[in-house]
């Protein structure tokens, strides 16, 4: 009997040792996986990190509107269906799902401090409000989004900090996205590629008027620096432009150009 009890004790001890060893092995493997994922995340670039975060947000997105639920369930697979029915987009995630290759850029609407007003242009426009507690600073940003294939959106955001203002501007630009008609209508060019605009169009905002005209291939974007950002994201490669009024006001300049591009949809060609 004493021998049997001794053997049982040895078996129990061996089982306990095996459990402890397995536990140590699993903990070591989990730590190694964590270190690998941490190193992979550390190696990823800023753009890759933003893309990963956007995918995580889209996967956990809960739609609030009927249009959003239809897009999430896969009933609507093309954004042109929304434009054809005239429904309003109220959630930016709809655009993220239907146009995954969307890019964004900031327009330089502000100016840094410099001697005699000679500061460099920048994306953040800072304003101050006088109160009893002191000066309260706010930042304004204007963003433009597009995929280079005829879709473009423009939006502005305002907040007490720079990053929330930027997020607001991008969100509003996605909500205001529009499809524009491209073509080739220059008398110097007779190709069938969608590199320019089909007709002459004009847009106006306050005192600024922007006129866009078709151009042949190889001309490039004959426009201001901020208008070039918008036209590139819209997928226009060649165009002539004329601007009238106080064009140094970048906000009005961008809005006038956006209105001119939208008017292409209303024209009967």
C-alpha cells in the first residue's frame, strides 16, 4: 500500500510540473507575440498607422441613418446610386466604404507671424476672442478630398485645437463630396481621354470669380497653387484658369473653384 501511495504522489507531482512548464511556455509565446506586434507597429509608417486606424473605425462603425445601414449591409455598392436618387450623405463613413482610395489635402488659408506681415502661408488660420478670462484662440482649417477619378469634396472646420479642426474639415469635405464631369473639348486636342473639362465654367464666391477653360494634353494646370491641389484631387490634369477679385482670400477662391466644378454636372452636353 505504501508503494502505491508513493507512486501516486510521484504521478501527481509530475503532472503539476508539466502544468507549470506548459503555463510558462504559453506565457513566453504570448510575450513574444506581443513584442512582435509592438515592433511591427513601431516599424509602420504614419500613413500605414492612419490606414489601420481607419479600417478599425469602419469595422466598428454603427450607422445612424437609413442610407448608412443600406451601405453597411451591402445594398448600395456604388456612390453613383446615391447621387442618382438625390439622397443626402450625413455620415462620412459612407464615403469611406464606397470610395476607399480617397485622399485628402489641406489648403493654406492662414499665415504665420512675420515682420511687416511677411509670414509664410500655412494651413491653420488662427483667430482670437477677447474675454474677461483672457484671449481665447480658435483654429480654422479647410480640407479638400478626392480620388483623382472625378470625385471631389470641400469642407472647413473650426475648433480650439488644430487636430480636432482638421478632423472636422475632412469629415465635412467627405459629406459634401460631388462627382464632376471630365472630358476633352480643346480645339488643339481631339482625344477621348478624361484629362480636362468638357466646357468653359465659372464659379463665384463673394468678390472672387474663377473661370475654368479646357486645355489640350501637356498643358498642365494653369492655376494658383491652392487651386492646383483641388484640380489634382478631382482628376483634372490640363486646364486654363482666370481669376478675378480679391483672390488672396483663399477660402473664397477655393469655394468659387468648387462651385465652377459642380456646375459641370448641370450643363447639357
